[in-house]
C-alpha cells in the first residue's frame, strides 16, 4: 500500500467516525482519539513526498483532512462545553473556498 493509499484509508476511518458521531454521539475519549488521529494524519500528509500524485488528488485529500479536523474539533469542543465558533468559522471558510 502506498503512502497516499494509507493516508486515504486513515482519513476514511476518521470520516466514518465523524458520520457515526452525527448519528449516535461518541464518548469524549473516543472523540479525543479521533482528534489525535486526524492531527497525526495531517502531520503525515505535510511531511510525505507524493511524487507522481496529481495536484487534484492532493487537493482532495487536503480538503478531506481539514474537513475532518474541523468537524472533530467542533465535536470535542461541544462535548467539553467549550466555544466552537472558531472551528465553525474555519470550516465555513473551507467550504467557501471550493465555490
């Protein structure tokens, strides 16, 4: 499995967790695990050379990582009764950037 495929699979697992949380809320420790995983994915993405990968593939993966990261931060903030407006604003800006 290439690094790109590995990162995509890891992002898909976090995306699945975000979806599952939207249906049946997860415990805070599970959300914190997801937050750690998506942060690790982002760091891996930033440090890996992707020679031979198209710009479109990289942009798609970058978008998915950021979307997951913001969603998980929002869920963690809400679970801890903290302000999530900054992450909501950043998520909104991310969506606006693709228009």
